């Protein structure tokens, strides 16, 4: 080999090595056709954890399945039988009570048709009372006894005005309500004793001075000073009391202020 060729060999080797180095650097920075997959892998690596984190942030944690009992317990066959038996007992009891009421009304001289009609009228009165009481309880509470009692009295007064006295008494009697007021006690030196009243005398009615009378069936009638004048359109308070003694004799007592009689009164279901 000549001296010229030996001097050029190191230059050629350096040139070749530099060219290879340049090609390698270009491949690293710009990539070749075969580097797409590797670049995709490098780019996808940081994305996967972010997507998983975002899903974990919005997704609820998995819940463990438990063998919990249902919220509404299905009644057993025995429960259904007991409820049905109770329903039948209540229905039977209500029918027996109604039949007894009609029988009591009929015992006063009303035929079966009239007894049934009076019973239906009284059932309508009881339904009105039930509705009024429920409304009062809702508005004023369950302890509003005076308001409920006043409502019952107002409904009874309307019923008293709508039917005859005989029908009113029959309805009370059928419902086993008090229909009789008697003197309970009479003090020996009281005004009641001076008037000739005795224990057990029945108060039949009270009247005003014009003779307009209203029957007395229970103690509430005695506290209602307006009932005597309600039917007759007068404004006078009762002044004459009609009694029946133990022998069935009826007599009148004129005593406007019966509060001074010093006697007690008792209501009776007869």
C-alpha cells in the first residue's frame, strides 16, 4: 500500500463513523417508520393511570351483597287467618249491636219499618259526630274534650229539631243512651224537699211561663237552657218543671231557680 492510501484511511474511518452517528441521532429525534409502535407505547403509559383514577372518582365503591330481610314482611297464612277472624268478629258484633238497637226501638211501639228508619237516622247522627270529632282532634289536639262535647251537643240539637220527640227518644233509647233524669238526693231542709220532691222522682220536662215545654232526656238537656225555647221560638228560660213520682203521678213544680234546690241529679238508661 502506498503512502497516500495509508494517510487517507483514518479520514475515511472517521467520516464513516460520523455519518453513522448522524443517522443514529436523526433516528432518535425524528424516528423512523418502525418506531411508531414504540412511541405509541411511550405516550400511552401516562394516560392509563389518569383514566383509571377518573373512573374511580366518579364510580361508587362496590357494595357487598347481604342477605337482608325485605322491608315489608309478607304475612303468613296464620296471620291472614287471624286478621280475617278478627274482621268477622267485629262485623258480627256490629250487627248484633244494630239488631239490638232496632229491637229496643221497636219495643217502644214502633213497627219494624219505623224502627229501621229511626236507626238509620241515628247512625247518620253518629257519623256526623265522628267526622266533627276527627276534625277537632286534628285542629286542636286529642284533649279538646269541651269542644268535642259542644260539637256533639250541637248535632243533637239539630237532630232534635228535625224529628219528633217520640223519634228522638226512641233513637236515644235504641242507642242505650240516657233517656231519664231523676232526683238523686234531696236534703231534708232543702227547697226541693219544701216543694214536695223526693229521691227518685223523674224530671219529664221543663217549660216557660207560657207553657212551652221541652222534654228532658239526660243531664245535658238540663244544662242547655235554650232547648226549651228552641222548638217554640221563645227566649224565656225554663221556669216550670214537670215531674213523675214513683207511683206514676205527674205534677208540676214552679221554681225558676232550681240551682238552689240543694239536690243532685242522676241520668239513667232505662
